[in-house]
């Protein structure tokens, strides 16, 4: 069982212990290439945990990733850590997860026409950058 690299910068880690969940057989985890967008979103606090970042890179939901068994957990996380920019890797190693900064009161007040409580309607989640089509 090996990890293979693709020409788009991703990696596929074949699992030593495949499993089934949600009617699917999971025998490999594919990690997409880390983009500058992932770094910016990490710094902004868009990921609640390193598992959330792994979910974004793999396209799998966190519930599926939690079903990985050892030693596959170490292999998948190791591949992710190898791919990450140094700043994110250092944060994860140090146990630091950036938190989203709340909007300044002035910004909230301006959005709500001077009433900071009026702007408390739900905000839509920002779509991640998906790259430039060639």
C-alpha cells in the first residue's frame, strides 16, 4: 500500500485497512493540492480544526475521516502535514487553531444602519476559490 502523487499536486493514500460507511467502500483517501486559498482561510479562522482542514483537502466529511484506523490515521495525517505550508504545519504542531475574528462594532453598525443588533442576520458561507480554468 502506497501513497501516489498526481500531476495536479495531490496525493492518494491507499488504506491498509479499508472500511465501508454510508454504502461506500473507502479504500483510499485522496488529498487535493493545498492552494493559497487554504492558507488564507486557515489564517482567517475558517477551519475549526485540523480535521476540518483535512476534510476540505480530501473532500470527505469529518465523520468518514474519524473512521480511519491506525496506522492509516498516521499515514493520512503525515501526508497532509507534508503537503501543508510551514505556517499551517507549525500552527497544527503547536496546537494553535486560528479563530475567526468578530466583525468590529463599527462595521456591524454600518451594516445595520447604525444599529449593531440589526446586522445579526446569518451571513452566507464564503465559497472557496476553486482555481482558474485553462
